[in-house]
C-alpha cells in the first residue's frame, strides 16, 4: 500500500533548519514545478495514445527552438527563447490549460487567472530569482521582444504539428474551422517568416485532406 | 474508434514535395522527439501517482538549471547547460532508460547502445543541425566542460530530490544503499560545491529517516 505520509512537507520542515533560506525557497519552487506534469493539454501525442501534459509540451517546444534556431530573426538570443519556453506554461499549475479556440467565461478570465498564478508561484522564489524568472514570463506574455515573438511562434506551431500529423487531432475533436486556425496564424508569421509560410502550407493541406473544416 | 491511418507518414510524404529538404529533415527529427514522452524512468512523481517519463524529466532538469544558475562555477554559460539538458536523454528513445544503480549486461552495454541511438536519431537531421546538436550531446556525455559538469550535476540531483521527497522512492523500491548513492555523489560536487554540500545533507537525513539502507 502506498505510504501517504506527507514526505514533501516533512522534508521541507527538516531542511528549513539545515540549509540556507534562499536555497530552501528555490527548492520549494523546484518541487512545485513537478505539478506541471499533471496539467493536461488537449493536443494528442503523435501515436494518439493520450493527450500530452504541460511539462512534456514545454520540453518539446524548447527543443523546437534548439532545432529551428536558424528560422528566427537575426540576432535572436536562442538561450532566452528556450528559457521563456521552459517557463511559459508554469502559471497553468494554478490556472489550468485554456484551449486556444475556446470561447467561454473561463477563457475570458484566463489573463486574470494567470496573473494570480504568477504571483503565487514565482512568489515562492527568493527575490532575485523571482524577479529574473518572472521577467522572462512577462516578456513572453507581452510578446514585445524578438525572442518572445519567436518563442510564441513555436508554442503555436507545435500543436499544429500534432494536429496535422494525427489526421486532425483537436481540430477534429473540437470542430475547429480553417478560419479559426488562420486567425491565430499571424503569431507564427510574426515570429518567423519561413515558419509562417510552412504553417500556411500545412493548413492548406489539412483543409484538402479534411483534417480541418471549411466553415 | 481510433483511426489507425499512418497520418505521420502520409504527412511527411505530402510535405516532401512541398517544403525544402532541410526543413523536412528537421521536422522529422521534431516528430521523432515525441517518442521521448513514452520512455519511462524509475523515479516517481512527487505525488507518487506514477513514475515520470524522459520528456518531463528533461524539462524539469532544464528548469533546475534556470533556477539554480547561481550555484554553477563562474562564467558557466547557462544557455549551453540548458541546451545539453534538453537533449541529454534523447538517445533513450532507442536505448531505453538505464537505472543508475543497475548492474547487468544491459547496463554494461549502455554506452554502445546509446552511441548507436545517437547515430540514428541525430542522423535524421540535416548536416549542420546534426553536427550542432550531436556536439552538445557529446560534450555532455564526455563531461569535460564546466557546462557539462553542471548539467550532469543537475541530472543527478533531480532524482535524489524525487527519492528524498517521496520517502525513499527508487532507493526503497530497489534496495539502494547509502554507499551506492555516495559513490555517485561526486558528480554533483564536481558540478557545484554548494549543491554537492546540499546533496550530502539530504543523503545524511535520508539515512536517518530510513529512506536509505546502511549497507
């Protein structure tokens, strides 16, 4: 039988007296991050055995940045892009995953929910680590820098790949239309002209193959 | 019923005629990466509901690098550390996860198995991306640079955290002794004196609490 002792709290209590406060706070944050492995997305894995979770997705998009670095604008700092992508969904530990095409009160309150989540989660960290990591997340959210634009493009591209290469994925299961997908496609073009062009080709072919509905 | 059409191969065949060969090869690699989400490790998630997979683990250790950057040696390029950590387990798509304390013919053949896996998997990429990514993996494996040493320290630290904060984890389920853990602990000290000291405190307390056996 599973031992249900709260080993996590016991451990943190013990270490509180032994290790520096700063490291203790960083450790709490690291342990909190484990919860992202339980936040499920809508996108299917390529073998369609299940949907993916936020931790897997975050790893996959960060890896996309490494592989596709050459399609970013000149002088984009790929290290920053990757750092943003590692953190971009952390707020979903509290705020949950919001489906891109959802129209609901839940979707409308996304920003407020994520702001509150960021306060709590990054607030676990000691001040300097807090400021450094939250600044990366805010840069991504505001999407003003070249780095954030490329990161966001990859975050949009990855589920499109999963939908296309599973014969429709969430496009089919959620009755998504080609107009809906095209209306969000500019984010990819703004991050990378070449990947934007590629995505348009994927969408055209998805329509042709019936993975996406016309209207 | 699940549609069992091979949408992945169909998509790659279609795109073969449409997109540049280089991007097509990069795309194949990106799709191949999805398989890392199915490679299961021994370490439990902190809520003990299941063990974690390699994609989740890779994201978590890369995030550790971001949070714990200050404990690296001076002038360590954290971007390179993170890039190595994103890729460090990719060979396990073919080679499988080898438990750190396993003594078997399977464990003995780990290096050869991983070399073969690297040939095939990085070989999917176009030449320049191949060379860039494989060089990062080799740097990690050989563990000669400061960046590789810090990356490897974090790769060792993360499962220790999972074992400690679940009341023993794989230490208990696999009858691991404190001597076995200490014999691998130098890797953490070599990557970071401060994290090495912290790990030793964790191990001491784990022994005290009975999470680890004496001999």
